C-alpha cells in the first residue's frame, strides 16, 4: 500500500498537480501511516505476541509420577484410561484440560500433544517443511525396517516413514494420484460398489427398519471393496451377501482392524515387544505378513495384465498400472497398495458412520412426513 502511494506522489510531483489532487494524496499518506500496518506497529505486535508465548512445560496435562510416569494411566486394571478406545481417551483429555493437552513421560516413547483447535492445527501443518517429521507407529517402523527388511529394503512407503525417504516415495507415486483423469476413472466403479452396498442395506433391515448388530463390519466390507478397486486394481467380492468368515476379504478386514486398533496398546503401554516377541506383537507381525502376501498377489496379477495389454494412451491405464509402467521395481506398487489398505479401511469407514450418526440425531428432532 505504501509503495503504491509513494509512486503516486512521484507521478504527481513530476507534473503540475492541482490542489484537489494534492489534498487527496496527503489523505492517502496519512491513512497509510495511521493504520495499524506500519512497521513500528507490526514490530510492537510481534513483540507482544512473543511476550505472551508460554513455555512448553506450561502445557496442561496429566501429572506424571516417579518411575512409571504417565504410562500407568493406560495400564490394565490400575489405569485411568482404556487405551483400546482412543476416541474416548481423547474426549476425556479435552474435557479435563482444554484445547491443548500434553501426555508426557510415557515409557519408551516421546510426549503426545493433543490439539483440539482447528486454527492451531492449521498453523502446525503450515509450519511443516517439504519433509515433515511425524513420529507415529513405531511398531510399523520396526516391522518395515527390521522384521521384513528383506521385502521393504530402503523403500518404506509413506506410512511410518519420514524425511527424505518419505519425500522420495511420495514424489514417485504422487504424479499419477493427483491427475484429474485418475480420479475420474474411479468415479463410476466406486459408485457401482456404493449402489450395491445400499441395495444390501435394504435387504439387511429388520422389521423395525434397523441395521443388524454387525453393521460396522458391513461398512468395513464396503470400504475394502472401494479401496481394493483402487489399490489392488480388482473387485475383491466383499459385497457377496454370503461371505464366509474365513474368506479372503473378511481376513483382510480382520487383519486391518487388529493392526490399527492394537497400535495404541503397543505404543502407549510398556513396549515389551521391542525387546522380546510378545503375543500381541507376534500376531501383529502375522497380520502384516498377510497384508504383504495379499498385495503381492494382486499386484503381480496387475503386472501380468499390463504386459499383455496394448496401450494406445496412458489414460487407459489404471492407477496401479501407471505406477507399474513408470517404475522398474513392482515392489513400489505393492508397498503403495499395502499402505493404502492398511490405513484406508478404517479411515474410509468413519465417513459413512459419521453421516449415519448425524442423520440419526437429526431424525430425533425433525419429523419426516
């Protein structure tokens, strides 16, 4: 603004200016210098902001005790929080301590910081560099980096990986993902799956127009069918009304649920699994091995289809086929699919569950003729 006014003053000085023009220019200059955007005021505001910054130690949160720290709070029997229900733990922390909460002194892991203010969350994300560091899922890091280093090698994917390694993998797969033609290619297939799911819901209703008790698992089937269509380039058959418990789709769902819903237990309680194979860790590894096996199976099949396909235009290729066509190592596509399925099933499930819940609440207060 000031530079614009300065340029105007130079222009008017170079020529003969009228009294009206001169008065207008003076008013603009006064307006600029009387505004709160002057350098002096900006410095004062910044100084006041710095003075109001509190130290990290002042962040509220549960107080730790000697030796056990805060780990005792998530232990069975004596603990304050049931860590298997992380949503309730988060709700309780917010209710007791406010918009920012610190859970510190956890044995074997860094502090956990909870933010419940959308504006502050935005600030955190905007402060990240092109190689963000998000220390999460150490059990997955151990699996990828130690237990199955024979498979992953130096390619860790995007989940549980940070820094340059994360940036390199993301750069590799982001081009086909972010292209608009890729998104358009999956609109119709996902719609078809969703229509099948809605038809299935109509059949599942009981006499009271209610869904069955295992409806959560049905939503997981829909989510897996959608993700499998994108990540594995195939229909897995999750919409089959007579899907047996030992079927491949149900095993994938069970493995994903177990892997994700026990991470908090392994990470926040005493991390014995880091030193010897506990029952929880052994089963976690078995589930992850099953993921690797399934993803390898379907990516190999996609590779065979691609080799026998006559491609005239890149737009004809699916997401996985584009990655396979551009990368020499098919393992890139396999790890990409693994990460999508591992964290995608639960994530996708929460959307319809939230919608159903909100609709249910609305129905209590709105009469539908």
